[in-house]
C-alpha cells in the first residue's frame, strides 16, 4: 500500500510540474514590480504629477490583466509572453518619458507645478 501511494504521488508530481512551469512568469512579474517601483519613485521625487502617475498605474493594471488572462487556460504560450513583453516595453517608455518631461510636482500636492515666470 505504501509503495502504491508513493508511486501515485510521484506520478501526480510529474504531471503537476510541467503545468506549474507553463504558467510561471517570474520575469514578467519581476519587471512589473520594477516598473511599479519606478512609478512610486517618480511620485516621491516629484518627477511625476498625480495625473501622470494615475495614467501609468492604469497601464500597469492593463498589463497585469493581460498576464492573468494568459495564465487562465493553464499555459502561457510564447506568443502570449511576447505580447506581454511588448506591452511592458511600451509602458516602460511611457514611464521614462513622463518622468523626464518638464512637468513636476515638487510640492507633492498631486498637481503639476507651474513653470516660474520671469
């Protein structure tokens, strides 16, 4: 009996591991976390206004939905991964552009600071 249950566990584990590997997306998850940190840092430093940060957060949520949808069937295909990575690349460029434009929120009130007039 003990030998049969051990064999059964081994067979189940053999089938479960490929399924876990197919839906495991550590690179996508890590990149999402890094991009979220970049947004948070931009808000903290005043490089991003409240509206810019909200727009970027919405983009991050859209990518998360794409990932969740890809995982829903139990397998993330190479085509789905490529689509998610392309969306992450696009969102990364948006973050960089928004952080380096001339809009600032130095007083952290959530609004764009007006440029100084001469």
